[in-house]
């Protein structure tokens, strides 16, 4: 009897264990299946998100054009034509040109007063248009700040470097005018006074229009004949091109680097053919740079009694 009960008990135990095992196995399988189902759902969700998430494009973004000197935002720019290379290039070139018009400032050269002291002068400010265009051609979707390359250059002259600057003449040039033509002579005299005693350090640039300024009646300039489209017409400031042409021949003789010069539309009598430099406010300008490694000073004298205009480019004895 005991053996029978023991067998029955053992059998019941085995059956219970089997049932428990079956239940555990079944539960584990369900858990595993649930986990796999969740993982599969997540993968499907991620794939759906990837499909739904929009791809960023340069032409859909707005970029901030920032001053390279200060980091200040100058303009917001949306490159809508970025994919059309030719159209986009024209667009950004025009943008660079428009920004430069509001930024570019010629150097105001230092002058030497009657006591030998340096006065005035202000830095040149230039927006490098080609560099900005390149920056705008290389936009990406990760960097929305675009550097606007603006450079400043101060006049390169000090009191020490200007010591004895008028001692030696590098080159001098003279032209003649009629003493009786008082209105024209006054214009020559005023423009000569404007460029007189301008000091240029190594690398400094010079703009005739910037230095002489606008020629107006309020500033003392007189109506006098000037050449426009091969015709002699009356205009305020007629005669100042004689000063710019005389200056050109002097600085050319001194070996300074001419960077902008235009000819008159007809021959002028005060310099040989091809040796003139026409100027007009808002139009042609005469520009040059001191390419020497020492400063120079411009001396200009208009003698209205003898009718002689002289421009002399000088420097110190120890500089050469």
C-alpha cells in the first residue's frame, strides 16, 4: 500500500512539475514574442519617421550675414536660387556689390601742417566682394552664419617716420596755364591746395576725388571750361584735371604705383598726349599707392601770377 501511495505521489509531483514547466515555458514564449513584437514595432516606427522627416536643403534655409569685425548681423539671406548656378552667382554678386557700396570708404590721408605736425587721416574700409561671393557659394545646412569679410587699413605714417620727409625730391612736374583765366585758375589753385602736404606711408592709397572733395560753388569752385564727350562745356570746377594730370606725371616719375587713371575724350594742351588723368565727381578718379618702403609727401604749388602749377613728390634723405 505504501508503495502504491508513493508511486501515486511521485506521479502527481511529476504531473505538477510538468504543468508548471509548461506554464512557465508558455509564459516565457509569450514574453519573448511580446518583446520581439515591440522591437519590430519600434524599427517600423523609426523607418516611418525617417521617411516622414524632411531633408534640409540650403535653398530652404535663412542665413545670417555677419560683419567679420563685430559679429553683428548685417542682413538675412535666403538662397532660393542656390541650385541654379548661373542665376545664383549673379544674385550673390549683386548682393556683395550692394553691401560694399554701404561699407567701402577710401582712406583719408594724413597731412602735414605748417608746423610739421601730422593731422587728420582716417582708415580705409573695404568689403572684399569676391571673398563674400565665395562664402555664399559654399553654404551648408549646418552653419547658418556667413562671414562678411570687411577689412580696415589705417594710414601707415607716424611722427617718427615722417621726420625730414620734405628733404629730398623724388620727382617734380610742372604745367602751365593762362594767368588771365581767373575762374579756371582759382579751380587749379583750390585743387592744388587740397593735395598739398598729403603724406603717404608705405602701402597707403590715394584717391584724387576723395582728397579734393566735391567741386561746388559753396566750396569756392568757379564755372570754367571742361571737356565732356569731346566738347568744351562750362562746368563748376573746370581746370582741376590739370592738377590731377600734373600729379600723375609727378608720381609716375617718382615710381609710385598708379591704380586708376582715365584719359580725356580729346587731347589737352598742358601735358603730352596720353599723359593726362581726367577726373569727375561720381565718375573717373585718379588713384595711386605708395609702393615704397618709406613715406612720401606731396607738395603742390599753383602760382596764379606766373601761370605755373608744380607738383613735387618728396621724402627724407635717410629713407632712400
